[in-house]
């Protein structure tokens, strides 16, 4: 028989917890202090051993209600079976938390890259290819595109990493004439390296962007989602001065909204295809 007695203060010091925590566990029915002849309340070695198990279960972030069922002497289910079921549930919760954490890191890195590119390439021109991407929706309406983006993100975790791409036809009668943009289509794209962070089913029949096509690209701030004609003209002039044949198509992706020169704006990346093909598409 265990004869050692541990006063509440001794247990609190031994376990590194407060007396209030001990009392809380008692109120939940997980511990029961005994009362000595002198009125002092104490725990036995068996109580200490039980409490060590309870604290270990709490370190696995098992809820107190679940712990109470493990120590329910009236339960018909043995502790190992019940604990195994609880641990299985906790593992699923922790694995989902890890997935969410990875999604958050991916969002941060993607947004950081966008911010760095905006600072580095605004007002400058570079040659690039389209980032390898899955075309999640090949035809969304310009005005409803953002609403459809939200609908996808409500249904599938991780699709908030999609970009909205708008396609325009460029019209200009002569090189010196003012140009106009004729809206064609919008698409929702998910970069291939972001696919692992979504539960959206990426199947073999989902089209992908053509990584062989090269583009002239720049970053800009615009008053709305439609690129400013001056920026498009800037790209066209660069192509002409450098004797680069381009297709009269423009692809624009909406990166973020923000403030520039104390005014709200849309930050965009523009892609002007280096091609003479007239039927050029992202895929």
C-alpha cells in the first residue's frame, strides 16, 4: 500500500504547475485529493502516477473532456482502445494544421516574390516565359472573375493562390497611332509549384500554360484592372526599338491592390508575346 503523502503545494512544485491548475483538474474529476486528520489535503503516489499520465496526454494536446473519458471507471471501453481512437483524431488534426501552415508559408513566399518583382521591374522590361501553371478555369468573365475566384477558394483550400489572367487584343492602325485594347477572355491560373498546397484535384486533363512561348514583361500600377495604354505602348515601343516581333495580344495578371503615390491602385504584371502567331493562347 502506498503510504507516501504529497501535499498540494509539494505536487505543484514537483510538476511545475499552479495550485489553481490542480484544483481545476479536481473539478473536472481527473484527480481527487484526500484529507488528512489534521485537515491538510494530499495526494498519494498512485495519484501522482495518474497525474503524470494525464499531463503527458495534455502534452499531446488531448482535450480534457477526452482525457476524462479515458479515466472513466464506468466506461465499457478500455483505455488503450479509447486512447488509440483519440490519438488517431489528434493526428488528423495536427496533419491538417501542418498542411495549413505550409499553405501560409507558400502564400507568404509568393506574395514576397510579387512585392520584390514589383519593386525591381516596374518601369523596366524583361524577357521571360509564363510560369508553368494549371489553367483551373479557362473562361471566366472579366467582371465576375474575382467573384468566381472567391467561389473556388470557398470550395477548395489552397486555391486562393490562383492568379486571374486577362487577355486583350491590341489594335493600332500604324506604329505612331494610338492603340486600343479589346478584352478577350479571363482565366484562373494556379502555378504548378503551388498545386501541392491545395485539395483541388489536379488531373491529367487540366490544361497547362505553354512554357515555350517567350514574352516581354513588365510590372505596373494601374487605376483599375485594365492595364494603362501608356504601359502597353511602352512595351510595344521597346519591342519595335529592339526589332522584336510581337503578337498583338496582351496578357495581364492582377497581383495585388495597394497604395502608390498616396492613391489606391492595382499592381499588374503584363506579358506581350514574342511571336507573330495570330492564334496565340496561353495553352
